[in-house]
C-alpha cells in the first residue's frame, strides 16, 4: 500500500514532475509536517 511507503525527494519530484529544490523549499517551510 503506497500510504505506508516512504519516498525520497528525488522519487517524489519525478512522480509529480517538479524540481527537487521545490520540495526541499516547502519542506524547510514546514508544509509537509
């Protein structure tokens, strides 16, 4: 089940066609917590 799987930043970026730096930016802002 995908809900329990952890993904790397690179994997998430590829799945959603966005830059890794974008994910890191929002992670630093606390968006994912």
